[in-house]
């Protein structure tokens, strides 16, 4: 069971307890005090008791992971990280055990769909690029400052739980982060590697009380030049702009980096989104189709030049080579789970030819 909790945004800090449920308006009132922590999610998480130990363990060599007994799946190294390496007739992929992080997805005969920074820091630092798993809160939405940004699973060691070969030759994997009994939630990630990439976050409420959470599959799609790409499927939607205090704005036409209101960067949460988007890249001669289910939000992010220059894990000009399209439950799209219930967020990615 999934109930989307939609809240009028933004709300004054002093009035948070009295916000009225409703859809985001085209022109919401603006307050300079608006931050991620003032967007209600109902549940405020505390850092799990074992989290610090798990992060420390991620920085030390681990016992070798046993590879499944099947062709096309092995344990190796990718970009310096121990990883599950998958090869099928239709694609190959690499999934780091650090953070359960999808590092690469390459359709046969094509180029990698994902961007990975050449300046990767050593574990336990989070990996820049690929598809980080953001869970059980997006950014610090609704949370106190003492919790790590983007949740508790990006900087810990995951385990390969299961691997299977499907009838069509695709490979299905299940991975999981450490279980934190005091968190009240359990996470499993399922991946299907084939002609399309399917990635699923399955969250179960293991406690005795309802839990509200946010999440994202923070996909960094590799592009020829951020200035030349367009994202279809967003026309007429409304988005909350983090760089504008989460004020709401209307999208006219396709997304592009040349927004006259705030050019050269993007940190938008699109609300009531339809779940099907296309990233058109004339420089690479391809269109990437992203289809999502289990969410009503899409995050479109690129830091822009000024912010990227302050980052220690991006080369000069690296920001021009990616665009993040994130299947998410974020902003007003909050997942509320009753005890013993499960929520499923899925993204499906494939390459389409350009017309």
C-alpha cells in the first residue's frame, strides 16, 4: 500500500504543523526560510546505532565475495571498486558493492549510458556518478542536520543476495545494504541487465508504526554536451526550484539548460510527473528513454559551472558531460508505509534511435 502525501509548498516554518494537504500551486508563496528540512515528511530518522561502524568497515578490505555459479556474472573491480560484473548478449554492467552503486550500463554496440567521475574518492566516500541509491530520505528533506545527506546506504558495503539468468538471456540481481533494526525499514534493490536496464528499490516497513520516507535513484546520464540536450515529457508540469527557495514554477516546452530565469544550472523537483521521459542528445545521436513507476516526482539536476568548480570530485568542465534524471519520491511526493507493507520504486532505461 502506498499513499502519496501531497502538501501545499512552501509552508512557513511556524505553520508546519497546520499545513493543508493539496497539490502544488503554479505560484506558491515564497519564504527565504524555506529549506529541505521544512518540507514535511512526518518521520524524522535518527542515525542507526551501527551506522558509524558500517561506514568504517567500508573503508577496510573485505573478505572476497563469492561469485554466483553462472556464466556472465563475476566479481571483479571497476573504477577501483570491488564490483559485480555482468555481461549478456545485449549489455554489460558493473555494480559496486560500495553503496550498491550501479557504475556502468553499456548496451551492446553502444556507449555507456552513465557518467562516472574520473576523480573518485576512496571508500567510504560516496561515489560520484553512476546511479547512487538515495534512501530513506532525499537530501535532508524533513530531517535534522546531524543525519548524512541522502541517507544511510551510499557509504556502506552492500551484499549480493541473489543472481539468476532469465529466459531471454538477461541477468537479474538482488543486492542489499546492512539491515538496521532500529531504522524500522528494510531495503532490497533488484537489477535486471539486458536490452533494457531495470532497477527497483523495494522498501518494507519492519516496525509497528507508520513510516514516511523519501528516496531516489540518482542517475547520472552521460551526455555529449549539457548545453545541447533536451528532456521531453515535462511540458506543462510544475517544478520546485531548490536554488529559488523551493518556489514553484511552470515548465514550458522541453527542459533545457538555457532557462532564461536561471540559466546554466538546474536543481528542480518536478511534481505530479507522468513517469515517461526522453533525454535527446544530438551529439551522441541517441535518445535515452526513462520510464518510472512508484513515484510522482522527477529530479533534474546539473550543478552548473560555478558549483562544479567547488567540488573536489569533478574535473574541470566535467559538469558539461552529464545530466541527472532521478526517479524519486521527493518534495510533496512522500511515501507513507503502514507496518509490514512494502513500496516499490522502479526505473527502466533503454536507448532509442534519433529520428
